[in-house]
C-alpha cells in the first residue's frame, strides 16, 4: 500500500474507534450541551460574516464539497449569510459552482452585507418560504441537466417543516452527493433547552430525518462523519444519496 492510501486507511481505523469510545462520546455530549447553553456557535465568522455554525461541521462541509464538487449548493436558511459565503468560497477555490440561498425573511442589513461581499459572485438568494410552491418553482429554474447538486437544510427546525423540505429537495440531490439536515442535535439535548422555540425533543430535524428515511431508501446516514466529528449540530443528518 502506498503512503497516501496507508494514511487514509489509518484515518478510517481511528474514526471507527472514536465511534465506540465511551470516554470520547461522553466528553462530546458534555461539551455539546454546555456550548449550546453558552451560545458557542454564535461566536464565529467566515470572511467577515457571522456563520452561526460549529467549526467541526464546517470542516465536514468543506470535505464534502471538495469530494462532490457540486455545480449547485442549495441552502435553506440564510440568516447573516456566513454559511452561503463559506460554501461559495470553497467553490471559488475549486473553480466552479454557485450557491442558492433561500430564506423566508432576508433582513435588509444582512442582504446589504451579502450582496457587497466578494463571494456574492457565486451566490444567488431568494426570499420566501422554502416549502412554498412558488419558491420550489424558482429553485427549479436554477437547475440544469447534468448538474451535480447538494442541499443543506437549516431554516425552520420543526419536524413538519424539515420533513417537507426533505421530501421537496431530495429529488434535486445528485447520486453520490449529500442532503444535510442541520440541528438534528435538538433530539439529543434536554427538553428545556429550546423553551423559546417551536422545536424541541420529539419535534425537530432528527425526527424528520428518521421519518424520511423510513420511506426513502435513496439516502443513507454517513455515520463516519459523525464518528469523525464527535462534536456536531447535525448528528445523523449527513445523508448521502446512493441511488
């Protein structure tokens, strides 16, 4: 085995061991719960814009984007624009592709900062509900035959909304690409963490993913990503399209 393949194999072995290491898993759970309470994910920026993501998940997204090399990344949920700018910057390094961001409410100050950003040259944004017929029709206009497409869901985190997004956006995803549902971590946190939100334990992206997978064999959870990251807001949410 050549040194490059040998290193990759070593990584796979380490990652597999991490997935059953009780000490690491407990430390991960403790860290995640503590940092959810502290607002940890709100402290980071990418190229000047708040990204509101865990750095671990963004490293995973970089790895996926480099592997898949999509022509189009669709993300529901824009907020401050950090994540769509992040994805656009990775595509810029690859040398191809665009990001389509969708949000029901793109606040004026965020729109201004996103539009003037250097990476906006690889970004398109649509305002409206990600699950409305009109928005889906607009999304279809960006899709061309032969495109490699991946999708990221990070808008309203209720079971009903995410399940509908999964059903509507899954057909856009290319084989061997990914459909990523963020904030599946909600299902693994104490029920009182999100008292001020409409989602909680039993009603969140993870429950939606579980229901979606019961009737959709085109996608599988890439558990290797979970075992690699240990700290993630999307455990069980990295779905690879296999057919």
